[in-house]
């Protein structure tokens, strides 16, 4: 159907009056069609994963979809070891879909029926809210990508997966390619690159699922007054912040949304954990880790549940243990193929016999530079600071980074009072402890506020739930957030009061031209020129783009300024291992007089 629509666009592009009507009739139709397919596929796979892990629970609809996304990611990861994630994989996925539906037709239909029933139980106001949020999310997904990392490695990482799968030593070409996330693997499955090139919208799909989960809990709160449901139900108010992440496949979004679901399941089931709930928590935490390794501390939650309920859970833990080993194996395999380091970006372990291993000087530079950049310090200055001095430096960062850092510290200080006042249960104190540990790890490793937002949101809504309890006031907050999101989506806004980064100074505004056909995956308006260096011929963006930028250039794409910099500083240049791109890259040592 998408191919037919593309033909329609070409056929009628010379008749503007018709095509304008076509735009109005088919508002953002491409994204909607892709999401329908993703939804059907992930429900089938979610039920399949439950059967694999021997989980007999009737999951929440949203949780089933996330389990399906996780299984799709696992299957694609195995596939990418041996080949590209392209139409061949989708043929395999289609066959898998048909087999799963024929095998578990009754269970799958029950999931849809349960969701339809739950939706009809929502108040008219909340149904309307979800409808408006859906429209706004699709509109945001069709607009210009906002996140800078999309231009540095998201687009290119997904392209490499679509064309070649995991490529040996790919990080030698651009060190950021070694950070290939599980979420990028998921996006490479569902961007349908062999049909259309502008799908980059899985994060929007994820955020809408988070809104559905939250609104269902909020509706439950209105009848039960259960405070945990209110905490989760307030998540859509954060759309004002989260919308800027969804026009690109940012792993942060899946961390924020799935973390809320994990925290809900952990607190809800802490005192009376069932085997099914424990397995669900394990699956979701594994998905978090594979998408964003900085969320590894979330493993403490199922570990604590296992310790507290050891006798009950032990006989059923084998499938969870096997799944953990599987994800760890995929994580190590992915990193080893791309970089030569099983635990990249750390370089504590390495396979020295691989010729494609990234030189340790380059890998260490990347890992250390991420920390130093945020502190605006040299390596010597950073290591001379005590932990207390690093904290002060971290708090005093400029604009939005500093604001969120100060907010995090304030949260840590005041939360014990609020938890003791209204949530004095062991489960909440464990989550608070996890927050403190995560904050300490954040300051000492990668001081970026976006790695901590989910904790700020969760405990911020916890405090709000003690203050705002009336239904009308809560609904007012929800619709106020819609108004703010709409303003940010449809009107130009300068973010100079939030950041000094010129690349993200303007908001990602929706344009009418994107009503049917989404904006290109890149916001960079640049041309590319061919550069030859040894046996490597690559495409480089023009010089006016920033140092790490790649944009949407043809493979292989890397900034010539970057190649020249690492060549002059470390005397390494990337080269092809053979005459074929699929065989990967290595770093060749050279001297200036060579």
C-alpha cells in the first residue's frame, strides 16, 4: 500500500490542487500504516515470548507490545550477526507472524478484546485525550528530527544494520557506531527501508504506548484512589518534555517509558509477587539494559525480589536465567563485532587477536572525552577533583543541564520526608535507594541529565500525588500539557533560554508538507563529497557541519575533519579489511612521513 501511495504522489505531483486534497485526506497516513503493522506484529511476538518463558499471565496490552518489541529485537540481533536486516528478515518475520497467530489465535484475540474493553471503560474525557495525544505524536514524528545524536550516529547505525547487519570493526570508521543500541536494532526492523526511506518513528510509537498505560492507571485511580496509579497516571504531563525526543529513534524514550512500567510492577507486586509478574519485570529490565546499558542498575529490582521471595521463585527462575544469558551473549557479541571490546565503551576486556579491534587509545579517548566534555575540563583537571568537587561542578552546569542537576539533588534531599509521609513502604524506599545509587554513578561516569529523567519524573509525580488529588484538577493538568505540546509543535520557538547549543536552538516544528510524507530522517541540509584515503573511499559532509556529524550520507559516511583529526593526533586511519564493505574496517597505524 505504501508503494502505491508513493506512485500516487509522483503521478499527481504536477497537479497541486489535487495533491493538496490528497494531503488533507491522508493525514500522516504512512506513519499510521507502519504503526498498525508494528502493533499486530508485536502483539503476536509478545504472546510468543510469554510462551517461550512459560509465562501464563494475561498481560496488560501495552506490556504485551513491549515484550513483542523485545523479541523482535532479539531475533533481529541474531539475524544481524549473519546478514542485513532488510526484506529477507521481514519475510522471516511475516512467516513467524502467521505461525504465531495460527498457534495462539485465541490468546492473541483475547489481548485485543481486553484492550478494547479497557478503552471503552475510560471516561469520555480520557478517550478524547488519548485521541488528541495520538494525533500530536504522529505529527511530531512526521516533523524535523531534533536530537543531535540522530545526526552523529542514529541514522548511520540503522543504515549499516539495514544494508549489512553487524559489521566487523565498524567503530574504526566512526567511534560512535560502536554504541549501536538495542533500540536502533529494533528501529532497523521497523523502518521498512526497502519500501520507504523516511520512517524513523519508533520512539513516538513507544511514547504513545506509555500514554495508554498511564491513562489506564489514571482511570483506575479515579475509582480506587490508589496512589501508585496516580503517580503512573501523571506521566502524560511530561509529554511537554518527552515530545522533543520522539522524532528520532532515541533509546532514552524507551528507558523513560519502560522504567515507569517496571517501577509500577515492582511496587505493585513487592509484597505478593507472582511468578508471572517476576518474569515480566525480568523481561522488561533486560530490554532496558539492551537498549541503554546505563540502566543496568535496574537489575537490582528483580534481584531484590528474587532474594526476598527466593523459595517461591527459585523453581521457576531457569527460563529467566537462560534469557539473561542470551541477552548478555548478544550484548557481548554485538560489541565485540563492532569494536573488539565485549563491554564497550569500557576497554577493560578486549580480544587482542582481532585485527578489527579499535585501538585502545581511540576507545579510551571516546570514553573519557564524554565525561570531560560535560564538565568542560581537561583530563588532568578532572582526575584531580575530589568527588565533592565533581558534584559542585556538576550542579553548576549551565542552563537546562544545571537546572535538572539541581533538581536531582533537591529530590534526593526532600524525598525521605514525602516518602515517609505518604508512601512509607519498603518498595518505595528501595526505589529511592536505587535513585541515589544511579545519581552517584551518573556523576562519576557520564554526567548527562537525560540519563536520570525517569527518576525525577517518577518521584516528582509522587510528590504531586500528595498535593493534587481532585479529578478535575488532574484533568486540567493533562489538557494544559496538550496545549503546551501543541504550541511547541505548531509554532516556532527559540530554546536559547535552555541551551547554548546552536544545533538544538529551534524546536522541531510540524510543517503541512509532512502531513502525508514524513520529513527526511536528517535535519542537516548538507551535500556530501567523496574522499579517498588509502583503500577507503567514503562520503563526507561539507565542512560547515559539526565535527561528529554524518547526517544521511551514503555508506560509508564520516566527516573528513574527524578522520584528519584522529590521524594527526593518534596516527590511525580507518581502512577496509578487504575490498568489500561488508567485511568491515580496521585502524591502520601510519606516521606523518609515510
